[in-house]
């Protein structure tokens, strides 16, 4: 495993502006609404909701905001109906892109996504055109507090993981996608501070962009996708240069 986690691609946004923080909460909020409708408002009985609450806290969302959202989503008057949509296509120079959305207006969302691809040198394809290049994996990111790498590896395996990468600030652990919830809870019980725990789509191969204009357009495509409230996750196989991540 070598830096392919979505976590690495958003390190440069850790010190987000208030506007970006609000947008992050909007996206987490939509996930919570869908999750509560499917599994109920009690996090003790809804593992996915527990993960989303942890995700919100990791993004510095105040507890009061989380509580209000849960109450609103579980209330009888809540009429928010979000539908899951997935779009696949190619960015500049054939970079594979998968976009996961939660939307209350499919026509609006489809139009926006198609516009971004067209504007920045890509093209939107059909379902399945790039997904075969990715595999689903659980990615659990914990804070690196100076723990011995051998101990971290033992704990990773004991909690259901099958691989890990130790970095300066974080330890990124892999597990089967369906084991993300149980692994997060097991690591928390062992005293780890879990920063992120999600099932992600990991590309089998990566594409380098040596042309500066193509790289600029690819970054603009990603920026516009991530800024759209309907977009929940964006996966791609662009091998982003380290200097771009650390900007």
C-alpha cells in the first residue's frame, strides 16, 4: 500500500476555511439522513451512524450540530429524500474517475457532473466503464502517536486488518470493506485515535500526467466535483505529485 488512500489526497485541506468546513458537514449530513432512514437514529444500534458521527467529530463538527441533525433526520417532518447516484468517466489523458453522489434532483446533478467533465477535458462514460479498474477496500486511518511499527502491525491484524502503512502523522490500515465498522471499534478499544474509517475504491494502476495543462485541468475537475454539495466521494487513478498534496 503506497499512499493511495483518499486520506492522503485531502491532507492539504486539513486546515480548512469555515466555508469548506460547512460544505464538509453538508455532505456528512446527507449521509446521516440516509443512514438514519435506513437504520434508525440510535448509534448504539446503527454501526454506520456511529462511523458518521466519528467522521463528523474528526472534521471538527460541534456535538450540538450533530445532535440537531440526528433529531431533524429522525423527525416525522423530515422530507429529505436523497438518492444514491454513481457516475464514471475519464479526465484529461484518460485518468479514470468515479463520482458518488447523494441527490434530491437527478437531472440537476447529472447536468453538473457532465458539465465539469466536458469543461476540463474529460468525458462522462457509462456505468462500468472505469469501475473495473478499482477494488473496494476498507481504509482506517489512525493518528500516529509514536507507536512501534511492529506493535501497530500486530494490532492491525488482531483487529481484522490485512495491511498497513506507517507515515509521519498517521497509520493507514487496510481491511475488507465490510469490516470497517468492527475494525474502527476494535482499534478505539485498544486506545487508538481513529481519524477516518471508510470503504474506499482503490485503483489497481495509476496514471501520471506529465503535461502541465492536463494536470491543471485534472485538478480543476477534482476541485469542482468536490465543491458540489451533491458529490459525496470522488475516486480516481491520477498519481498526484507530492508537491500538489502538500500545497
